[in-house]
């Protein structure tokens, strides 16, 4: 596996700081946030200096019941080729449910949700990973995710699940030590046990990130400093194997460049500490307690997984009853987190909405989200929210309603309303009449 070294997640807000940061060997970019034909100048300059760029996907949903979408795979492949990347990465998660497999409306989570560690889920995931591997021009690595809740009746530990996935598909692993810490706090899972069961030779690189704890729940925010327990897990991993690459993730609430550089140095120190103590731990690549193999029934497994994931996602975003066996309190926390994330992301993709609505934006959106699950991505979500408000006569201020309707009309068609030929002609005619 190619040695990557020490890296940081490239984000537009810190692009200049990343370019000036000493000792950065490589960067990772969210694949969906760049266009292969119009790469940001900062990434072009970094590539020109020989800095490796790895696209990191968030929307494939490889752990979902449906096969990966061909258009999403094509887009990910194009980004890998445009960036000259040695590999691409994605997540072991599902992000949508419903649709033809369940004869129900499609639902979007807008978030990475955990798959059950069951034989059905593993069979489906392995087939989906193989489909992705065949469609991509470079090797694929997949990431373990953080979760607020557990699935009932799981059949494997995380380490066993990841071991069998790598064993059956040859896929590389992106190990997020912050997510191991999250699952330790939220699900009582021992990070050392997970590391002991992993196929260490399959690790492509490692993620490190920060979060915060509230009411006994750890939130993997990527917006806070990396805590000591996460660095300790990184040290444990580095004592078992030399990771080909280690990368700091930060997605928002960006600190000053000096603080980011300090976090990168702390990560280097944790890796060096682990290397210095190497040999004290077994470094075993044995899978531990492996569950029995069975004959795969891919289509039946997909249908069973589809029903389970749809019932769960519907409870989280549409208010339907919580499926049996789940922790209702934890699902409530997750549902509120999903609604809050929707509000935050819609505010980013459509910043005019908070400007038009002011302080009423967030409560209005959260009220809308309770009865209107996301079905077509965040941009569609923004349009549907704005249309719902002005058609329902909200808010009470007529001027604000007019602004909201104007915004919606401008963006609801295939091209902006102001650029449509009929609108341009009408405006030109009106200007000519006014000049007379």
C-alpha cells in the first residue's frame, strides 16, 4: 500500500492555511464537494507541488440494501482520475432507504447511519463493495463510522465484521479512531478489542477527529479539538502496525492555523509514541471469534435488509413507530440530530433562506422537518421547505412571503427564472416601454 504520511482534510475555508502548513504530505477532499472539470485553484496548486489528494465520498451508501448508483460511481471515478489519486474512500453506512425493494417512498437520511452487523448486511455490503471496485479506476477503502445507537440482535463485533468484509472482497480499510472512541462511549465497545480483531495489513490510512459529549452521548462533530482518548487509540493502533497514512479531519468551527498545526503535531507524536512501544502488543491479525459461514442469498438478504433499514429510517425522519429492539431514547437523540443537521446544511446550500427569514428560520425548518422527510437531497429540501412556507401563508409578514416566493420561483425550474428566454424578453420589453 502506498505510504501517504501525515495529512489534513482540505476544506475551502482553510485551503490557504493548508497550503502554508508545514509537513503536510497529503490531503483528503469530500468528493461530492468538487467538480472534476473545475477543481479549486488551491487543490491544483497542492497537486502541482506533489501533494497527494484523495477523494472521500459520503453519498454512495454502500451499506444500503440497494446496489450502488451507477451515476454516483461514475462521478467518484471521474474525481479520482481528475485528482490523480492513488485510491478513493467511502463509508460502511446506509444513507437512504425505501424505494422499489420495499414498494415505499424513498427516504434520505442526509447522514451516515450504521448497518447491522449481521450476515444479511455483510452479504449485501460485500456485493456492493465488489460493484464499486469494478467501477473505480483505483483501489477502494471503506471507513468504519460513528453511531449513536446499536441494532438489536447483531451477530458480529465490529472487528469481526470488518475482518470478514476485507477477507471476502480484498477492500482496504480506512480506520477512524475517533469513531472507535464514539462507539466506546455510545455503545460500550472496547476500542482495543476492535483493533485486536482487525486485519491490520488491510489498513489504507487512519482518520483522527474531535467531538463532544452531552448527556452521556458522544457526538462526532469534526468541529472540536481532538481529545486525549482518541489520541490514545491512535497510539494503540500505531503500536500494532505502522499506518500508511494518518489524517486530521475538521469540517467546521475552524480554529486559527497555528491550532490546526498543533493538532497535526499531536497526531504525529501519538503515532511516534505507538511506534516506540511497538512489540508490547501482539499485533495479531487473527479475526477473533468468527461467526459461522452460510450460503449467501443476495436478493433475499437485500429485501430483508431493505425492510429493516426503511423501518428504522422512517422512525428517525418521518415519526413512525420505533422498530422493536431499539433504544427509544437513543433514537430520539438521533432523530433530533438529523433534523438539526438538515437545518444547518440547508442554511449552507441556500444561505438566502436564513437571510430572508431571520431568527424564524431554524424553528420554521425544524417544524417543517417533523412532517416532511427529505427525499431528494439538500437542494431539493431547501426548495420544498420554501415552497411549503409561502403556499401555507407563512410567515405572517407579507413582505417576507413575497421574498420567499421570489427566491423559490428563481430556483425551482431547470434554469434560473431570470435567465429564461420569456422572462428576459418580458423584462427587455418593460425596460423599453419605460424609456419612452
